[in-house]
C-alpha cells in the first residue's frame, strides 16, 4: 500500500499514526516484504540537511515516520489530519503487542553491552508469547557501514529492531538491505533500547505531547546530547518556519 508523504525540509515523511504504521508493518511482514523504517525527528532532519546521503536514505525508506511532535504538526498543516506521533519506543511496543503469540519473530540489534539482552527480558515479561529470535550488541562503528550483518541474516526474523543512534543506524539499515539474502523489516529506534530496558528514564508523556522531550533528554544526558540538541533543535525550527512561510523551498530528492 502506498502511503502519502508530506515534505519536511526535503524529506518525505509518511502520513501515518501509531495504529496505521503498526498495521502497515505487520501486514508487510506477513506478506514477506522487506525494507527499512526511519523514525524521524528534528535531529535526523537536521542531519539530512547537512548530509545528502542521509537525506537520500530517509527518502528511500519503506516508512519515514513522524517521531517528533514538530513533524506531526507539520503534517497536519499539510492537510493530513490523522497524522500522529509514531515514536520509536511506542512503535516497538505496539508491534510487539500486535505480534505476541503469532509466528512473527523479532531480533534486537544495538545498544551498549547487555542492553539488548535486558530489553528482550523486559519485553518478554510484558508480552508473554512474543517470539524473540535473538539479540546482538555490536562493537562500536563510526558510521554504521562496518557493522556485521550476519547475525541478522542468521536469525531470519521478520522484524529487526536497530538501536545504533542517528545517522549510524539509518546507514546500517540501508547497507543491510543492499546485501544479498536480505530478510525482514529493519526499524531504527535509537534510544528505545535504553528506555524500554530501563537503562534511561523516559520523558513524561506530558513533556512528549508538548514537544519538549529533547529538553528532558538533554537534562538526562547533557554531555552526550548538548551538541546535538543545542544545535539541531534551533536549526530545525528556523528552517521549518522558513519552509512553511514560503521563504525557502526544500524539494524532495529521490
């Protein structure tokens, strides 16, 4: 099924919400379709403006979801009233809930040592009957292109959850789907591994609805995230306002 897109800074964001994205992915998995899913936020789209390759990867995703509230607001301004936040951790839980007790299996790839294992344990406790094909915490790689794909191929899972941070995880997923013998749907969910494993406390829902999750995360990990958010959020906001005011055009690039 073709899902319409709306343009945010030259990236086509699919007009989905959490239930529709879940239905799409479960249907794709049952039909044996492959591809990758990018959960897009201000940081990812700011990176896309700076890195043409990252922008190209996002625009070739099977789904590029509105992970952040500013993208939801942009979608609604573009005429898609049913667009809703399709946030990585929520998408993981929604798909796991929808496939519990089914033949569809999940593989978890990413996180610091021990995080993927802890995540699997938490999810199995929350969703008894979830089929887990395995997990792997790969050694760090600068760009995502040097990470091994063999563990994923050997698992033969329908869903491969990737938590490597942006833009590394998107580069990894694109590379994986270019290799022979690709199976499954890869979904880049970044910090979902830390949140759902309990390693890092997630922002309250009220902060998320207001679009201030970035500020909460900055308070949780100031050293790691200061350069990302103090640059990305203002830059994204200025560019988006300029685009919506018609001051700057950002054409979609295939």
